[in-house]
């Protein structure tokens, strides 16, 4: 049973756009926060950085395939 239908995704997307349009940018603390699209871009770059860090840690923490056989 699929609870989420495509129409609910569209409604969620429209609500997010409206929140972003009507967000009060006067209460920001830094000048760069006023750039249009700063938060989506910051989130995207942060997500990419987390993926790269996870891949790097995977190579560091990887064990040999025969580690548990010994």
C-alpha cells in the first residue's frame, strides 16, 4: 500500500517553494545568507561532502575479505 502518491509530492514541493519565497531574509546573521538559493546550494554541497567523507572512511576502515576466517 503506497501512502504517498505523486500528487502529494507535488503539493509538498509547492509548499516548500512558498516557504522559501516568503521566508524573512532580514533576520539572517551573515551577508552570504541573503544570496538567492544559498540554503539549497549549501545543503547540496554538504550532502556531497558527507558522501565523500563516508567513502573515504570506508576505504580506511575496510577489512580484508579473509579477516573473519582467521
